[in-house]
């Protein structure tokens, strides 16, 4: 398993991070036996970062991940998140502290390596988003206190919102990590958006974050599953997840994924999932790509895909023409 530095944290993480959210669904809806097997298998394959959140299954993901890791006696890098709901905006600092305590209890840990804000950051700051000023003035002091108390190693953001607001927060807030969308449908977090594209322009925000020493965790690398090329959903996952930084809806993203099938036909990848994962892992600005799964077999497939290495120049040239 390829290991990469997580920005300036001093941590190294596997290029695949295990996403414990509801889109894959195993760590929310699966049986304890299958969850324990999946986490053990991921560790055996060299995965060292596990990503969860208080909002995943209303805490179920954290409880299940904590149980599995305790049973295995494992201590990988763990990240979780706090989401501040509209009714909590009057006490941002208190909400952050209380959410962390609840997460630590569910995980059965005294600290987490990464603690991330789970709200977008925009110029307008309309709920559920916050402005950059609100984050810097209200959230950052609370996060720094928790770090000083030893309850968190580093703190980060879910990098959704306006590029300028996100970069302002990353420049001035001491944030060590950022989770940002990157995939075949919309790579504009790293490269300029192609002329005529109907995708949201992410304004090179991943490249900008990496230049600041922020450890970037790529999210939605499969566009919520749409880059499988099918609208069919597994029994563990959520049905047709709403797109993030891609098309109008899940069906539109699935349709857009079809244009990459010539690369599979040309033998550059066994299927669209492999193609998408190998593409997402290529930029060195990205420390880890977060992959969720509904089964052990799905994660095995992801690990095997990444083991094939970067896409060759000929495949990238074909992508340019598509």
C-alpha cells in the first residue's frame, strides 16, 4: 500500500482511506461480524486511515468502528467530524466540545488524530454553511483548546463551499486537513475546468490547500457510486445520494460516467470503478482518497485497483479527448 504524508501533520496515511459513512453503508447498516471482518481485512491490506463522523448513522458508525478496532487491538489513524446544526449556531464552541466528547465515548478513545468541521464554508454563510469569519472567530479557538487539552491531534474542515472562503480559513486557522471532492467527472480542484464543462468550478482549491501544507483527503472519488456506471445501489448504501460538486442528480452523473467506457474497452482498466479510483489517486496534492464500501469484496476491489498504479499517459490522452 502506497503511503503519503498527511500535509504538515507529521502523519503518514495509506493512499486509500476507509470511509465509514452511509454511502457505502457497511459500517452503519452491516452486521457486527461483517464490520469486524471488513476492518480487519482493511488493516491487513495496509489501510491506515479510518474516517467516520457523528452524523453517520446518528453515531452508529463511530460505535461500530470503535468496537471493531478494540476487538482487533488496532490503533490506526482515526478522523471524525462535528456538524453544527442550525439550532446550535448560538453556541459554536460548546457544540464542538460536546460533539467531540460524545464521539470519543462512542469510539471508546481518549483522543482522535483528526477532528473535522462538517459544515460548508461560503461567502454568504447561510445555514448549514458558515462564513470564513465565523469559523475563524468562533470555531478555531474551540478547536485549539481541544488540541491543547490533548483530545485531538489535529483539526480540519470538510472543504465544501466557496474556494476563496475555504482558502482564507485554511490560510489563517491552523487547519491541518481538508476533505475535498475530486473525481473523473470534476477534477477542477486540481486542474482548470475544461471549456464547456457544466460541472461546478472548484477553482483549484485542492492545489491551493496542498500548497499551504494542508493534508487533502479526496472525497466523492466515485461520485457517490455514480462512476460505477450504474444506477443500481447495494443493500447497505443510501439510495441515489445527492451529488456533491458534480451533476444535477445521481442519474445525470451515471449518464456522464458512460463516456469513459472507451478506456475500459481499450484495456486501460477492468471497469469504471477501477478507472475512477486510479485517476483519483494520481495527484500528489492528495494524501488519501476516501473509499466507502458495502462489503469486504468492494474494498478488496478498490485495493486491487490502486495496486495497478497510475493510469498510463495513453489513457490520460484519451481522457483529454473525452
